[in-house]
């Protein structure tokens, strides 16, 4: 490594009071990013922080003259907003430009951010998940009488599939259901009003909250406990799953794990590592299966919830989980099972450097400017 160049570039979205809080709720705060930088520097890494796309592109240009093995690792803390590609932006740029990066590739990032595709993926892998339907805002005319407006429209497309029920609103026989924005994290758009128990609830939800997001999933409501765990690894490095934590809301103002609780500024929820052995092994087994099939890399947090009989059902996963030492569940789960916060940072860099040696980076390493004879722009 050139002594004048960093070994790690932390590429981060840092919370900004000038932006809409709903847009930046998934962003880390400044103290958390500085703590990551301090921890990496204690590991003898030379670290810079990059906040803006234009600055990142300039740095990539500056360091692209280095040999691939000397290029800094891009430490992925980019969440973006208002785009279904937002968590895949940095991995895609890194792969195209030929720089190692922490976290999964763009394919895994996009799939995991999409709750509909994630559940389809689960079904294909034999992983249990709650039955659901897909509802697009543009296909629903907001009205004060949802039932009469849509009963005829949806009669012809009601899917008899017991898992994916098609693109439609729920029927009364399917209540209670729960609505979630299709491509948001940190429980954005999720609150107690998303639990629909009857037609009147649905009418009110469609009028008030439904227009806020362009696409929703509507799944059969799971009334039981909610759990989370950390999986870390890659196809080359191997995978391991942490202890499973039960999410306790005893100090939260919500009865549902929603966006009021799941903020990046505090952690009112509590994690309890008290799950029975049978369900713990069940959740671990299927979480590892999902990560291995999708070929995730680095940190993945997976969330599960119990049905009425107490059976664990997959909810969603996050391939760009919060990594704050102050308020994020992934580092807590990691430290419960594997080591310190410093160990976590070290392992994320090790995985990134191992994955940089794999074939998906061959294109960027071989397509060097001096070796091409293309048309110059």
C-alpha cells in the first residue's frame, strides 16, 4: 500500500438535520461513524471518511492508478433514500471500478431490500414465511369505500396460492393482515395503524397512509415474539450465525416494532438471548441457508417472528445492517457469540479482502485503460 494513501475509505451517509428525517432514518449518526473510524485505526488501518458521491468518484479516480492489491477497502455505510437501488449503489460502483468493499454485492443488496422478492426467494428455498400479497399504489384508487370499489376488480385475480396471494388487496376472510412498504428498512412506514383487523381499518389505511409509498406488501399478521440474529461471512470465507435475540419492547412507546422504536438515535428496544434450543437451532439453520444460497458477503441481519402457534417465520433481512456500537442490534448479536466490536470490524475487512480475489472483480482488474483500444471520449 502506498504510504500516502488510505487502506480504508469509510463511505457513509451521516445523519443531517437539513434533510427530511424520514429519508435519513437509516443513516448512521456522526458519533457512530467516528467510532468505526477510531476502531479501524486501532487495527492499524489508515482511514478516511467520504460523505459525498462526487468526492468518492474523485478518490476512486485518484487511487485507480494503484495496483489492485494496494487499493483501499470501501467500507459500506451508504443507505441513500427514495430508490430501490439505494443499498446497491456503492457495491456496484466498487465492482465496476475495481475496489474491494465490505458487504454484499449489488445483486444481494437489491434482492434483500425488496420484501416481495425476499419472500419469493424464501419460498423457493423452502424457508417458512407468512402468506402475503403485493399492492401497488398506482393500481389502487384512493377512495372512502375501498370494499365496494375493489370487490369486483379483484374477483378475477384472487390467487388460490396459500403463500403468495397475488397482486391485490386482502379479503375480509384474510384479516388480520399487516402492511409494510416494499423497499424500506428500519421499519420506515410501519406503525400500529398498519395492523388491519377489519374492513374499516383497511378503508382508513388506504385513505391516510397508503399513498405515502408506491408499493406495499400485505402479509398475514404474525402475533408472536420477534427475533433477530447476525450472520457474517461469504462463499469464500464461510458463514457463521450468532445467538438469536428476542426483541423486547417493554421500554418502547409502541406495541409493534415500528419506526418510532427502530430509530438510529437511540435503542429503546431490548435484546434478550433466551430462546429455547429447538427454535434457536431452527432459526439459525434457515438463516444460514438463505445467506448461502444468495451468496451474501459480510454482515447480514435476519428478522423472524412467531405465528400463533409459536413457529418461527422469516420476516426480512438486511444486507446493510446498522453497525453502530451504540444502538445497532447486529454488533450486539455478534458480541454475544463471536467477539468484540474490534473483532467485528477486523472480520468485515478480512472478508472484503478475501472476496476481492474472487472472479466477480476480474472484469475491473483486467479492463485497464492502458490495455484497451476503445474509442476515447
